[in-house]
């Protein structure tokens, strides 16, 4: 496989797509790049059938990209680090308990509800999905995607800070819980059976994954900040932060702690040091400029990759129908998981002590799914191919439908919010 050729083709597709959108469509980049890359995938697939000698090599080359490894092992760490640098840490601290609930109990509740509802619906329409398949699908699709959420929320001007902090904060921290939950369900239903592990082992793994990730991320962030506060050389600043993002993420795997949490904590810590002016103004400027650029470029690549992944997935009419239904199922499941604590005034307190329906709806609609769910589906052993296709379609529908309407809903609800 010629990785240089693949990279060059991805750069060309991304560059042309970005230009077309900027010149003609004027859509949010996330939406535009997904639409254009999906369209390219459909065109290449159809042309490969008509003229296989010419088009099939291109089809084969683009479809040879390992989406799971590219996203989970390479891009995720840098994207989470870059996104965390610019998070409002003050609002994050204010809403910490809510974020923890949404990223843990909320994900588990949504997983179970999604699995149960999907199982009953597929039984009713005579689509062959087992209860185990439905639960595992629920675990794959329930976590909101930090990359998609931060990308779409970046230009949301009217949304209140506390709601933005809750949605983005949840997306940053829910990966560890969702991956562990998926691992448990896989071991129960797809491998050794329900007696193959103990509750104590699960608890230890969860604590090691999360607490270890926080501790290691804190160490990476503190050490990096120590050096950053003592230099204003542009090259040194960039190299130090790239080293923190790359080595910190890789070493977390050897330490058996959460890589995503490591990057989030390290990014938050360095970002907070920068905001508190513990770095020189030149250091803070260079840091922000470089990582904003990296964030934008990697986001563009990622959403093009999501569209091109269609080349490797077998889409049928049945999976399209289930995928569309699945989007509404996860919306209902997420809404219920949010409504329960809201009803007992855990999430919101209003003057009349009633749930705030606007904020609850926005919390639900803003929970966009993305590349993480596709990567988890591709990484799940023995997962039926139609479940991978359904996961992919739910992600595409989520990005296009939720992502394209989110700004409209925010403006409708909070048109007078500055």
C-alpha cells in the first residue's frame, strides 16, 4: 500500500471540497465536507461498475484506508488535545457533576433504552436483529462524538455558555465509559459468556482507565506547562505540545489508562495555564494559532474520511430504513436519560422548579454522533455487517440532520442571547 499516494489523494479531495464549499455552497464545513465526500464515494462506486479498469484502482486505493486505526490510534489524540485547549474551563467546573452524569449514567441509560427499543421495533418489522446485537449497537451509538460536537458548536454564537459546556464536556469524557461498556457487552454476548469476568474486575478496570487517565493527563499537562512557561521560541512551543499530544496518547496505551481522557486533561491544563497568562503572550499566541490550524485541518480530513468510508460499507434499503429509525431511537433514548435527572432538578433548576424543556431538547439534539461510533463498530469483533452499515448511516444522518438544524434551533430558542 502506498501511503503517500493515499495521503495525497485525501489532501486533494479535502482541498477541492473545502474550495467548492467556500466558493459556492457556504455550508458549515462539517456538513459540506460530509456531503461532498459521500457524493464522491457514490460516484466512484457507480463508475467502478461501468468502467472497472479505470475507476476500480481508485476505488480500491481509497477504500484501503484503515478507518478504525486512523481515527482511534492517530487522529483522536490530537483532535481531543486541540479541542480541549480552547474549552471554557470555568464553565466546565461549574457543570462538572452534570457532565459526569451525562458521560456515565446517561450513556449507560441511553445504551439500554436504545437496545430495548430497537429490538422491539425490528421484531415488529421482521428484521433479523438479536437482543445482543441491539444492546451492542446501543453501546456503540450512545456516546456523543467530541470531534463532531466541538466542530459544529465552534460557530454557535447564541447558545448559553453553560449548555455548550455541558454538551462539549460530556462528549470529551464519555469515551472511556462507552468503550468499557462495549467491552463488557462483547465479552458477555460475543465471546466467553456472562461468567467470564467479575464485577470487581470491571470496577478495577473502570477506576484504572478513568483515574489513571486523569492522573497521567495531569502529569503530561503540568510537565508541558512547566517547559512552555520558560520559552517563547515558536518552534520549541510547537514541538513541546506536539510531543505532549503524541507521546502522552501513545504511552497511555502502555499504562492501560484512557488515552482520550489523558488528552482532554492535558489540553485543559495547558489551556488554563495559557488563559491565566502563566505563559508569555507570544507563547499563548503561537500555541493557539498552531492548534487552531491543526484542529481545522484534521477535522476536515476526518469528515472527508467519514464520507469515503461509504466505499467499504454494504448499504441496502433495509439498513437505510433501520438507520433512519435508529436516529429517532437514540434521540428518544437520550432525551429520556436527560429528562430523568432533570425532573428531580439534578440538571436544571428553574424559578418554578420545573424541567427546562428548551435546554433539555438542546442537550439532546446537540448530542451528535460521529467518527468514534464508526470506529468502534469496525473494531467490534464478530459484529454483523448490517450493524456496521446501520451505525454508519445513523452517524451520517446525525451529522447532516442534527448538525444542519442545530444553529436554527439555537437561534430560535436563544435569539436574544448574546
